[in-house]
C-alpha cells in the first residue's frame, strides 16, 4: 500500500474517531464533557451529604426515644 493511500486512510479514521470535529473542537468538547462530569459528581456528593444528615437526625431521634 503506498504511503499516500495509507495517510489518507489514517486521516479518514482519525476524522471518524473525532466525529468530524477539528482537533481544537474535539479538545473543547472533551473539556466541556469533563466539566459536566465534575458538576454531576458535586451534585451527587451534596445529595449524599443531605441523605447522611437526615439519617443521622433520624438516628439521634431514635436514640433519644430509647434513652427515655
């Protein structure tokens, strides 16, 4: 296979792998996707924290009732 054909095939494969985006666009998309994941993880942490606080409050109530 001549080098030119191989180069063209590699370019097509890279273009397909990047979804037709330029390298700059692909980098921006990856960065935005990562930022979204960070926001999702932060939201999940906050939700878990709220659940833990509610559970602790319920445990405190249950212990208070059993001591009386």
